[in-house]
């Protein structure tokens, strides 16, 4: 069966520090991968999605970036965090058929 | 472009009462529709999905939803609320390879 792993679960980082969140999927090949952010009291905002290794599409301009170095690995990064980067970050994958996403357990990021 | 509108950011019911969470969609092509549930500080879990098969879709935890093309609706219902149903619920729409678009969410509150 397919599983998705996301870590760390919580993170407190100072303003201006770098960020690296990792997501891996097991039990499937060629998944579509996604990073979402959920700010307090708000819905889900799609940040990045990827349909293959090295292929990244950005939905929202910001100081975050994403990379997909391997088929089932998706990384969210920042060189210098802002206070506004605080939120709940969710990784998800879907099959090529697009009939539903499976989400990771999320990372709670607090920038102080 | 596809979108969903969830009516009511908060819905309150008593334990044992009917749960009705509303979702209306906008899509220029036959959509795939989804309901997800999110418990505090957790990822999203798929409750049910409509992918152009039966219009009445049954999901986990006793929830079901009916696709009504004439009303462009996909409301989520449960005959009898349980305390454990208290969570945030998201409606979402996609079509094939297109990205999932989420509504803003409805928080369900269940009182004893």
C-alpha cells in the first residue's frame, strides 16, 4: 500500500533562518506531488506541484522554493524565513488519474 | 476554471442530529468532487469522492454526499452526529490531471 511521510511534525525557526521540509512517498511510482500551506483560520493554498523529477510548478510567488530530486521525494525550502511563512504545511500525492490526493500528517512551522 | 464554495464557515449541531455541510461547485467540464476531513494538527483524510459513477456516494464514518448536476451541488450529510465528528471539512473539485481546488472549509461543532 502507498504511504506518505512528512517531517518534521513541528518546527520553530527564527526570522531569516533557512528551511527544509521533506516529504517522501512509498509504494507508488511517478506520483504527482504537491505542497500546500494552511494559515491559521484559512483554507489550503497550493504552493508547488510536480509531475516528475526536476519538474516544479509554482502557484504563488514567494520566498519559498521546491525541488524534486528523486521520483518520490519532494522538498520545500527557503533561504530566509519571514514571519508570514508561519503556518501548517502539507505534502500530498496523487496518481496520474487525479482521482484524489493523499495527504501527509503536516508540519507546523512557527517563525519567531 | 473550477472552484467550490462552502456555505458557512461554522456549523453547530447537537449529538444525534443531522449533519448537513453545503458545497457548490463551478466547472466547465464534468467534475471530480471530494470531501476531506481534518482533525486538529493533522493532515487531511479523504471521506468520499465522486468520479462520475453513482451520484450518491457513501464514504467513511457514516457520511454520504449526493452529486446534483442541476443544482451544481455536492452536499455532505450524516444522519446522526457523533462527538467524534467535530472537525474541519473541506470540499474540493478537480478534473482528470487538473489540480485539486479546495473550498475554504467548514468547521463542524458537535454539542452533547
